[in-house]
C-alpha cells in the first residue's frame, strides 16, 4: 500500500492551512493562463468556505499571490465554482 502524504497549502484569505483536497487551486499556467484546479505554474489556494470565497479583498489577494492580473472571464468561472460553497 502506498502511503499518500497529504499536501498542505494555505488559504490566501484566512491564512489557515488545509489539506490540498479541501482547497480550490488557482494556477497561472505558463501557456494557458489562469486556471482552476489544473495547470502548471504559480498557484494560489483558497479554502472552500463561503467566508473566504466571498472575501471582498479576495481579488486583490489572488492577484498578489499569482503576481498577475485576473480578468472578468476568470471571475465568471470562479463565481460559478464558489456558488456551491457553504
Ligand atoms: Zn480560507
């Protein structure tokens, strides 16, 4: 049996660390641009909570973490994703 080591990452909003599986990953892919839960490159994570996904400073925090401007297309997809969080 292969022991899987949990990957621990920090939420950009509340700064609490979580198992990677409980976080939404936002990646700035080298070729494809900003992606959710896929891609290779600089990544930022946010926990799957209503509190953090509706953080009014989240956009700034994500842009700072990714060192990249996020466009409306991304936030359209993002808002659809976080609509299910509680
Ligand atoms: Zn959080």
